[in-house]
């Protein structure tokens, strides 16, 4: 850990005030504003301390974030002004003293979690509050965590030997959906599952004319088992929309979801010769958002239902 100093305290106060004043200047909900800020280019200037040499007023900072991600009025829930100041302060204190980026600390602790803990911890010393919150979430920022990261790298190298994508056939689809049809664990709710089923019925997915219908389907194979599917739709010469479905959460938790994304992006670039991949995710599906952001997807905008991301290949 790095001991907090005058620059660090100035950054904490500045970010706290920026979060607090978002009530007046930002139209979307507090949680969405914080997610956009913590993943923004402006947040990187806090990480690097460059913001200390800047004189931008708050109003301009909010406009810069809107320019980066697109204007949005999604969500209406606002945190209290005191809670917002504390959340901004704690995020920056955490980032500064642990030498982590804004994006890294956001991935560990979400704003709703901090807002819920405000009344318990806002009178505590920030360093102690952060330690307690990390303990509650069972997050270890020490040698053990580093060893776990190394093991993940080794595991991904292992997956590379066994994960492959091949064209989806009726036979492979049958193997996939026999287990999948009764497992809705990878959907946020039953309505999403029904909507997915409807899409399956609407398009003849397993005909030989995927591309003519605007679809390409690939089976995700792991050790000769069909564990999921990759879907490209709305295919043009430049781009396509990407969808990934895994058979159950066990494969997600083992890291296969992330590696399937890597395989899909490689396929899009190498075989489809695409320059851009687009995808949409429900805002409540924070795990998927985390995985896609980890693989280089950037948020572009939000509509009434989805958060949209893209990645330039």
C-alpha cells in the first residue's frame, strides 16, 4: 500500500465533489454515471494525477463523459449527495493507496455496494473502511491474489488446447439444447429466456443459408463436448452483432466464457474479415459487462433496454 499524501487527499476531495454534483448535472442514475466515469478517459487523468494540473469546471467534465459514451437518460435512481461524495472519495482513496486504476477498483466494488454501506462506514477512517469492505467481499490484494492470477493464465493456456469453434449443425444443436433447454441460469430472468427461444423459432438456424439470413452460428466445443454457441447476426461487410451463450454457469466460472469471446473475435477478424463487433447487454447483467470490458469492448450508448458495446478489430 501507498501512504496517502496531500496529492492523494486532493484527488479524493475532487472526485467526491464531482460525484456529489452529478445530482445537478447528470440525467442518468447515479450507478450508471459512476460506471461511466470509472471507465472513462477522465478517470485515467485522476489515476495519473494529471487532473491536478487541469482547470476544467465540473460541468465540462460531465460533458466530456457524455461525449465519450454518448448522452443517456437511462435510470432515475439517485444516491444521496453525502453518499455520493463518500463513494467518490472512497473509490479514489482505494485507487491511490493500492496503486490500482479506476477501472480495477470499480470491478472489485460496485457503487450500489458502497451506497448500501455508507451509513455503516462513512464515519470510519477510509483505509479501515476499505479493508473491512474487502474482507466482506473476500477480496485479497496480496501474494495469494497474484498466485491466483498466474493460475488463471496457466488455465487459459490449457483451454487454448481444447476450445474450438465449428459450424453449428442440427446434431450439435441437439446435443447443446438437450441440456440447455431446462437451464436458464445464464439468463437474468425467464422473460429473457422466452425471448431467446422466440428468436430460435423465428429463424431457421440450422439451415445451410445462415449468412443469407444474416446469421452465422458456431458451436463452442470443449474436449469434444458442445458447451455453447457463438452467434453473429446483422452481418455487413464492416461489422456484425455478437452473441455468446454457454450451457451453464459452471463454464462461465471456469473462465471459458472469456476464452470463447477471444475465439469469436479471432474468427470475426480472420474468417469474416470484419472491422468491428457490436453487442448489447442488459444493464443488470454486470457479470457479462465485466467479461466483455475485460476483453476490450467499449460502451457506446444505452437505449431503453440495453447497454451497447463495440470493439474495433
